[in-house]
C-alpha cells in the first residue's frame, strides 16, 4: 500500500514509469497498476485439485463420519487413517502428511 502511494506521488511529480520502476526495483506493469488504482489488485489463488487424495477421499469421509458416533477413545487418528488406507488401498499411494492435513481440516469442518 505504501509503495503504491509512493509511486502515485512520484508519477504526479512528473517521474516516468520506467524511472519509477527502476527506482523501486519493480516491473513497469506494477507501476502502471499503481497509477491506475490506489489499491493493489487482489491476487487470484488457483484452485488446485488433489490428484493423490481424490480417489480415496470418500473412504476418509466415511471413516470420519463413523468416528462422530464412536466414543472418543475409539476414534481414528490421522496416522491410523493413513495406515488403514495404505493397507486397504495399496494402489493409491498417498503420503501421511497429505492425509494429516486433510483429516485435520475435515475434523474442524465437521465439528
């Protein structure tokens, strides 16, 4: 935000786009964006698919839904889910950290 204000002040004072870009160490495109708008444009985060987790996501969901009804001490941990998936579906290699992140997020969503 401060950079955009500084660029706008410099441009109003008569500095060139190329001069501002060199001075601040940024691309000329960003200088033009700063001149046209006071607020930087929002960055778009691309929606990524999860190719490793996709085929076994339904099994994880099923385990987590059954765990909601189970007593607290009998619920699956993320590691236990990963071990079970590795044993039941060896054709889908998925890493433990991937399963951990997904299970953590889903448990928060389900609670």
